[in-house]
């Protein structure tokens, strides 16, 4: 059985989801959608994807640009088993009501949507089983994915009493030239907690408080965490537990990983599009004071949720266990001990 996947929105996340699906033997991309006949639409065709217009009124726009489309999203979902919705924030919920429920098709949404868009908020490591045979699943945001992965491992091995996290957020993705901060830092939100803590709690039962700041960079997010442990532990115990999880990458300041710029330079050498699917944690940042764990991690916002989308597809069709799905996803995407 190969699951037929439609990708609605071939942008930052959508093109990466499509390429990831392409590497899986148990699923295939049957089409992608675009709203505009831009360079990404042309790239989709060059990469062998069948192109569809996101809405019926866009067909003429594509035609005038000399780009042929096979139809609209409504045509595409008639041929698909599942839609991975990679639309802009809030549009996914509109698509659910307008298209997916009407067609009776399964759908995956991204973290920009509210939790009630789906039956379950998803992270493969933490709650794979909850997504089994569900119709609607929400893969949580990049920041939440990074927090949940880390906290799940720490909680499983040492127990967690309380988490306090400061998130330093990139303001936009690298390709986004419509908005951004210049020479500025913005509390976002000014109130406590930021939405990230409550979002973690949709997946993981943990006491967490988060604050967040936007800064004028496009590279990655950075998290500074303080985790009150239930069990006694040493830094080397934490490192050993983190090394066991392929979706965690431990790096060393002494080896030249002095900033997120160096992490991204490393990614350029090892991955297509510089994509990192892993949390990146500085080993030297791991410290324990009065049984409170301190560490710093970097979150690659463009790619970290991609393996979760692949695992969510398998869970929703119940074609693999958590362990088997994550193993397959990790192998096909090259996730593992790139550096330790």
C-alpha cells in the first residue's frame, strides 16, 4: 500500500514535506498546490510534481503566466488519501471546512492553526499512538516540536517538576521579504506565558512557563531552558540520554559551533537546502545546579517539523508502529548521529 498524499501549499514547509514523502516507499506525492505562478510553482513542475491551483479562480492566472495546472485543490483531493495542509496561518482551518470535511478526506495541519482544528496535536516521539487512525492531526509548531522532543526525553529519564523556558525567535523565514524587525527586539507576547508553553501541554503533561522575544534574524530560534528534575542527575547523564535520540544533535562550542551561523554553515555541507531536522543542543550549555538542569538549544524552523509530518501520515493510516515509523523516517531523511 502506498498512501497517496496531496500537499496543499508548496511553500517553505510544503516543498520540504513533498520532498520527504518522495523518499518514502509507503507513500507518494500525487500533487501540490500553489496560489501564484511564481518560481516555486515552476520548480514544483521541474521536480516532477503535478501542479494544481489552490483555488478555482487562480486557474486563469496560471494560464496567463504560461503554466499548465491539472485542476484545483478540489480535483486533487478526489485522487488523494490524505492532504498535508501547508497553508499560511489560519488558512488551514478554512480549508478544513471548505474542502476536507466536504470530501471526507484525512488532513494534517501545521502549528500555525489552533489546536481545535484537529483531533490531536502531534509529536512522533511523545504521542504517536494518539494519532493512530485519526482523521485530523495537527503537527505542532517548530518551537513546540523542539520543546516537546527535549522535554519528553528528560521526563522519561529523570522526571520533570517544572520548566521555565526563554525563546529567542527568528522574526521571519529567510525567503520572507515582506516583514521583519530592523535593529530591534520585540517581546512577543509581552504577557506571560507565551503561547508555546500551553502548546507543549497539548502534547505533553508537563508544568512549563515560557516567555518569547523576536529578534532581527532569519536563521534559527534559540531556547534557553531551566528544568527542575525529579531525580538526581549529572550533566554526563543528560548528555548520554540525549545521545540516544537521533532527532537530537549535540554539538560542541570547542569544535567551532560558536553561533547559529556556524550551525547553518555545517548544515550547508551535509543537507539539501541546509535542512536540519534535529534539535541542536550545545553540550557545554548543559549544567545542573541544585538539581536544576540548564541548557541551550537551537531550533531550525524550516525543517524540524518535516519528519513529524511523515510519521503522522503513517500513524493516521496505522501502517507502522511508532518505533518503525521513526526509524524509516530517520533513515530516509538522513537523521541521526551527524555530529556527537
